[in-house]
């Protein structure tokens, strides 16, 4: 059995909203047993669910928990002697009835758009890495790379030079794409992914022997005035999950390399 299949489940158990909800259930069980600790535990779980549903908390954690990377500039790409731009997939809409075929998720679409813009400005060749993620539905067969290649051609008139379509996570992205680039004597890349995902992605590609110039996009930044940023919302919950997941991934990575 491939234990990678358990990664999405374990992540869900450790992330909000499920983790605080499970904590609340334990608290309610203790309340039923007339334990004062149950009330405290239930109150704590509600407070955690509130705070981790606030976009302001996601912004705060992104700035203080994750390493920060400035946007890439064309001058920097030239100075660093970057040879190719690598775009990492961020999910797929396997069912898009309005189109009649699979489409990139909002993350993949945004990364692809920025990577293509950067390639047009710098005149560098493009690579894309993305297969079928661990959390994808069992019937999904189309890879992120296949969809990205089709969208790049149809919507932007751009040809992706390197396509890697077998990866299932960030480590696979680096492990499977790096040899393809190195075979063509590419040693220095500009890496395009969301800012919250960049720390793990850079580390993965550097471990494979490539030099990396980060080209982040999709920063977690304040979008509304302060009061709304600290009120629970679906947007805030999603942003907090993303930042917490990346922070957890970095912590586990450090432990494994000790």
C-alpha cells in the first residue's frame, strides 16, 4: 500500500476546522461526565475555530511562520542567469461540465498565468510539473500537466517545453522534473508557485541539485479593513489551513533532516 494516500486524511485531522471540532467533541464528552475540564476544553475549541477562521490570522502567520520571498524581477532573472521557468501545479477541476473537460484549479490557473507572463517578459522556456495529487478523486486520470499544456496553447498560444505529469506532491515535483531539466543542461531555474508554498518548493528543488530563484505569487495579504479581517469567514479558514499546512510541512521536513 502506498502510504502517501493517508497524507490528505492526516492533514485534515490536524488542520481546522476538523481538529477544533474533534477537540470540542472531547470537551462535550467530559461535560457529560460532569467534568469542569470539559467546559474549558469546549471553550478552547470554539476559540481556536474562531481564530483560525479569520483571514487576519492567516496574514499574521504567513508573515511570521513561513520564510518570506520577495517578488522576482526581470533584472534578477538576468543577473542570476536563470535558464528556465518552472511552474508547479496546484490542483485540478477534474469535472468542469461547463467546459466539457478538465480545467486547472484556481491555484494552477493563477500560477500558469503568472509563469507565462514571466516567460514572455524574460523570453525564457517554460516547464510545468503536476500529476494527480494524493487527494484527487479516485477516478481522476487526467494530469495537471496535460491540462496546463492544453490551456497554455489554447488560451495563451504558448508551448510548454518540459512537462512532468507523474508527480503527486511537491517532493515528486522536484524529484521527477529535475532530471529532465538537467538532461538539457538547465542548472538554474525561476520557480513559480504561491508564496505560502514557496519555502517547501525551493527546498525540494535545491535538494535535487538545482539553483533556484523564487518567483512567488498569490501572497496572503490583507484584503479588507481590519474588523472584517478578524471575523470568521470561509476565505479566512481556507487561508489559515494553507499556511498551517505549510508550516507543519516545514517542521516535519526539519525533523527528518536532523
